[in-house]
């Protein structure tokens, strides 16, 4: 092993973050914990994930128990973590592992990648951390470190293949799982964007970007394209007793299978005039609540205009969906978008409208 590998592992043993899914010292690695944490950490910060991770392992301590849970319970426990497709895939994956793999994760990244919710990065991260496979998962943090160590100046994402091949050459055969976690920690705490703390870094003697004085500038990135904008109308339909109509969204697509207020199709053109009621759950006069809600997804921004109408109990009976009183809304696993829509809308309704 090269001197700088040893230096990083020494640094990790002394300075690495203590995280509830990590085995330290004499502890044995629990692959279920590694898998669960890696799925939760996709697009989510460590600080946010910790309480969810702890509550999941307490409630469902094994693949088998998670596989036997209901999807609704899982979605409810996932509430607030966002990107709900992960929760659905988590359940599918647990069921597959319980049924097809006798409750044990396959140990290679080539097998792991075949499971629901596991992409190339997650497969490598699990295989390295849980099973010591000789691979280095390259996320944004690790890409930054490697681009600096090798002074790779091709802007991202085009520079990614160069960084990936550097990763393969860079990973030691000894303790590859700890090495991957050490790189994750170094990227999160020392080799950070804009102001790297090179004086604390075990790679300093070998880092090209540091010796050239360009560390803070790397990695270079292609200019961001502006995200496409989409528009929708949300229908807040209130029954005489104050109940609000919620419907389950179609299983496929964004927020698939989640509960929410009915919306129009999400489209690139803003709906106007008589088009407003086109996708409404009920034909009536819909009143605008004026303040649009803005929400960003990974690939587009959404502007939702809430519209409001009331309905008598008799007419409400024929509509498909669930009528939920405002104080019962927290019993439902509502995605952030729908929470925002409902909260903003209820705040705008006059006290006469709110029962
Ligand atoms: Fe990053 Fe500085 Fe360490 Fe190089 S020396 S890897 S730029 S922290």
C-alpha cells in the first residue's frame, strides 16, 4: 500500500465520522444497515438521514421484517426524506432479498446493481463498505478529491470518465471499504468545495492541485443549463364538514402512489381561462387562491396554482378519493409538495371557508 493510502486510513481511524450505520473497531459490519443508509443517503444529507435510519432499524431490524411491512407504513415513516421512489424501491428490494436471496444481500457490485433502487454508485458503495470489494464509489465529494489530486481540468460532467478511471487506479487492495468511507469523510470535512483545508489533508504531499495552487478552482464544471419550468393547477375541494379531498396518484411517474390533492396534468404551458377546471375532480366554479406554490424537482421546476371550491356532503359521496379533516392530514404520508400546497391554501382561505 502506498504511503498516502496509509496516511488516509490513519486519518480515518482517528478523525472519521462516527455514524450509526458504521462498524468501528471490533464491531461487525451489518450489510442491512449499510444498504439502508446508502439508499437513504441518495440525494440527502447525513444529518437528515440519521434520525430516519435509527427509527427504521428500530422498527424493522432486518430485511425480512422490512419486506413484511406495508408500503403505506414505509412511506409514512419515510415522510420528510423526499424522493419517495426510493421508499418504494426499498420495499421492493427488501422483498426480493427476503424471497430470492434468503434474507442476505448479494456480495458483489455486479449482483447488487440488479436489485431495485440500486444504481452503479450505490452498488459499489455497498459492495465496498459491507463486503470489502475492491471498488471506489465516486460521488460528488470523491470526484472533487480525485480531480484535485490528479489536477484533472476537464469540466464535469465530461471529466467523469477520467475521474472514474483515476478512482480504479487509486484504490488500495487493503481495507477498500474503509478507504471508500475515508474518502467520503475527507470530501465532506477537509477537501470541501471552494475552501479546502489542505493543511489538514493526508494527501497534501501528493496532491497536484495543491502544489499548483489551483485546489479551490477544481473540479471545473460546465455551465448549468436552466431547468425546464412546468405548471399545474391544484384543486382544493372542501366538503361541508371541512374535509379535503385527497387522491392517490397513479403508481407510475413522479410521486407515484403518493396521496395528495388532485392536480391537473403537469405541463409546460400555464393553464388559463376555461382550461383551469379541465382536470378537476368536480365540475363547479373554481376560485383562484392567488399565491402560486413553487417547488423544484431534480429535472424541472414546478409552479402550482391552487384553486378552491366547496361541495356538499351528498355530492362528495360520489367522488373517488378520501376526505380528510385538516387535523388528520399528518396521518398521511404526504410529499412536501402537497404539504406546501395544502398549508398555503388553508392559510389563504377565509375563516368562514375553514370549518
Ligand atoms: Fe483536497 Fe487539498 Fe487534500 Fe488536495 S491537498 S486532496 S486539494 S484537501
